[in-house]
């Protein structure tokens, strides 16, 4: 996976705690920061809601024949 360099400024006390954590876990500060940012971003990104079409009474005898039209009009599958 391609990586891109960035830099951040951290409070001195956070940096000291990061250094201590690095020593105690035997993991680099870079690794710990990457791990933290990855987890943070994963939690913050909104998950898309997926509509589910199930068994329903549509009162339209041709509903099954028009399923593609229904999906197109509903926006299902669009990003």
C-alpha cells in the first residue's frame, strides 16, 4: 500500500507518554501513531446504510417484473 508522509505537532506530555508506550510495547512511535490514526478514521467514517428489499405486499402484481426500475428510482447501489 502506498504511503504518504505527514507531520503533526503533539503536546510534550503526550509525546512523553507515546515514547514510554513505545518502549513498553517494543513498537515504534510511527507504528503506534499509524495504528491510532487508522482506528480513529475507521470509527469516524460514516457507514452507509444499506436498504434491504424483502417480502412485502406492494399491491402491484407486476412489481417483480419492475424490480430494476424500482432499484434505479430508489438510489440503491449508488455511492
